[in-house]
């Protein structure tokens, strides 16, 4: 892939073909739970995201806060500026059908949900040690994120990538469209984030695992009392279990 304007033109060409239902050589569709069309080119290490046409309410929101694509770029740039890993924006634009698109650099690592399922199946040796290190490191990372006022709008385990670098983990937030920054962080937003991270069944995340994460998270939240953080952790767990039960996931 070339640089500068040539690169933008090349990526725009891919966007036009993808939105028309074509699949250029080297590109694969990524199955997601969102309404967005997502594709990936593994050799280029690039992701494509096409946002659906906004509803009337979304159009009003866009006038006040910017479009979905612009908010994604803005929030990811803010995270990167603060030293928190987020995918780098490469190119963006509008399509003839009125939709917007965004190309981002692929981030390293696998999502945390995949890490947890894999290491729980193995249950011994290096896999178990790696699992414990991952959960503690994730708790520290999310705690520091919250303590600085960053609150992702979507924070399930699949929204966080983890890369193991020798004896430590590096995390990347990949779903930043609805992120906000507010100090002190509102308790309701903290609760929602913690609940989302708990949306894994006991077959993937045991009670001991959850406690390991929460203890590490709580150590970073010096602006909150021990009682406050314990209440948040307990309510987040109950909320997640109730929601998974209602969805038939338990």
C-alpha cells in the first residue's frame, strides 16, 4: 500500500467495491454483532468499517457531536494521545450511498474473551500462569483507564485486544465510538463497564477469575473508597449474571 494521497485513493477504491458487495482480493468479511459492515485485509494489516445510514435521531446527534465515524476517530485519537492503545485511523470518507467508512490499522493481539476461553480449556502449567497474569494486568489497565476518566461506551471482553510481550501484556481498545472522558468518573458508567466485562459464562470466567480482576482494578481506583468499589464490583456481577440468564446464555 502506497503513502499519502495515493494510499487514500487506493483505500477509497476498496471502499467503493466493498459497499457495492464486491470482495477485492485479499479482503475478508468479519462477522460482528454490530450493524456495521467490517472487512479485513490480513496482508495489509488494515480493517474497513462501513457505518449504516443514520436514523433521523442519529442525524441530529451528528449535528451536535459529529458523525459516528468522526466520533470513532476523535475518541481513538484521544486515547492514543493519552498513551492508551487504540487502532490508528488511516483514511475515512463518504460513499455514494450516503454512508461513511473508516479504515484503521489492525491492532496486535487477540481479544480477551478468546484468551480466557483458550487458557481455561488448558487449565494447567504456562496457560494457567498466563491466564492469571492476564486477569491481573487487565484489572490494572481498566483501573488506570477509569481513574484517568476514560469510560468506553462498549467494554465487553471482545472489545479489548491483548498481546503478550514476554512477561507483560499490552491492551488495545478497539470499540471507541461511544467513549467519553469525565472526572470524577460517574458511578453508573463504571458499573456498566464492569458489568460488560463480566458478560462471560462461568465456563469461560470463574468466580476466582473475576475476583482476581476486581482486586487489581480496585487498587487503581484511589478516588473511591473500598466500600464503593466493592459495591460496584458486586452489583456489576449480579447485573451481568441476570442479563446472561435473560438472554439464555446461562
